[in-house]
C-alpha cells in the first residue's frame, strides 16, 4: 500500500512583502509562479499565488514582467528605495 503525504502550505509572516498582488486584476494564470527564479511563489487555483519565504526574493522583477494583466507590483525594502544624490547636484 502506498503512503501518501499531504503538505500544508501557509504564508509566513515577514517584515518584507516583496510581491504585492492586485486581486481584481489577477486571473490566476500562474505565469509569475512559473518564471520566479527563486521559487518563492506557490500557485492557488482560485486566488492569487502565495508568497512563500518572502525574504528569499531578490527583486529581479521577472514575475512583474511575466504578468500580462499588470496585477503584480514589487515593494522594495526601504533601504533599496533611497535615492542617491550626486555631490555636484547638491552644490548647484
């Protein structure tokens, strides 16, 4: 007799949420899941994909580019959002 194992997957709470879905625009095609280079996205049939291990995302943007419905946005950490100003620009 074959032993079947069932795995339960749930979202992990994290201070970073790199991938943000617009549930109104998502059509559950899972193209973002298929293209993710670090496999942090897990598909769901009738809902937006689950972001598993959000801290592993390195913000490559492949999921955003693969989404033809503009349903995904990347939310970069605050440290990545800083704007560098050249010293020559400040002196003007």
